[in-house]
C-alpha cells in the first residue's frame, strides 16, 4: 500500500515516545489508528489513536463508561471497530463492521488475536478442565503446537506466576487471585507480542489484589509489552511508562505517571483522580 492510497498515512499518536528500554528508531508494535466505535447511537470511541513501543507498559484510566475497555477490546477485535484500523507487529486490520471482506478478514482477526492476548476481569477459565489443560488448549488447538511442547511452555509460565503446585487442580479449587494468575499464565503460554489486561483485579477481594499486581509488575519490569485498563494507581505509578486518561471516548491527558497521576493538568483528570484516591 502506498502512502497516497493509505487512508491512515500520517495518523500518529502525538503522545507516543520510545521508552527508556526502546532502541532509537524503533517502530511501534501496537497502533490504534483513528478508532471509532458506536453502539447504536452511543458514540463510545471518538477517533482514538495510540502507539505502543516494544517493552512499554501503558495504563488506561478513566471513569466507568469512558471507553477504555471498549478500546482494549477493539485492539484484538473482540469488538469490531466502526471505523479505523489496528496494527500489531506489522499486521494491519482495518475495521469491517459489515464483515464484507469475509474469510480474509476473519483470518486477519485470528492472527491479531494470537499476537495480542487478553486477560479478562472474570478469569474465563474452563471449569471442567484442569489448570494445565486450560493453559495448553489454545496453543494446541489454535497454534498447532505439539502437546508435549505446549505442556513444557505452560509449566514454565505456571512457575513464573508461582502456581506450579496447582497444575492438576480444577479452577473451582482456586482462590480468585490464583484464578487470575492462571489466566495470566494462560495468556503467556501463547507467547504473544502484547498482553491486554482489562481491569484484571476488579473482581478480586481486596486481600487478593496484591498477588496479581505483583505478577503484572514483574512482567512490566522484565520488558513485556502491556496495555492495562486499571483503577490501581499505585500499580500505574510503579509500572507504567505512560498513562492515558480517557473520557467520553477521547484521550484528555497523556503522559508519564508522575505527571498524569500526581500533577494532572486537565481539571477533569484531577477530578477523577481526587474521587478515586479520596483526596
């Protein structure tokens, strides 16, 4: 595609900048290009453009209904954008809400999802499968990884999240924090280019939140590329390279955590944080 025929030529995230661990001249591994999303007459995303470089952690914050989870779901096409495009690791998929491109569009979405794995609020583990079987299901069925290889990879990531001893347990025998750590290990077992976290601690009892955030912080410090929708400001301050505050489908304020969280410039950001942090 030439620049002249590319409808997204020149569409850039004005707030994106390579992080400290990103080599000079690196290209973004994730790009959301002028994403729009309507649910009926409800205009949820309004031209969102975002770029993420390898090894960056981006936190998306905002009040309930602001569009942050919808944006995340559009990145791996759990929601089809109304218009715009998503590019992950060089693969661009343009919005096709009517699915007019048929099987080609479906295959592109399948490829995007292998590159961008989602960790959900509610774990979404298969209750009838043991932990190890939950982890190898997608690599074996979707990526056609040999079973023995998939098991070895799954065991490596179970150890990483501190749950090797739960390998043969069923999800019903796990705490909420353990289920979420298994869900993170499941996503890692696909060895994606980027991890997408949709408020991963919101369904947990307060005493279990820390164990999940600890795993996520370790991943961030080890250089995993992550986009995280969260209300956990302490995590964002520790782990994020940039924080995006979204309101009514628009990025109102973007910057390093020390600026956005500690010294917000937009009064709407300040009001949201004051309410969240009970200032």
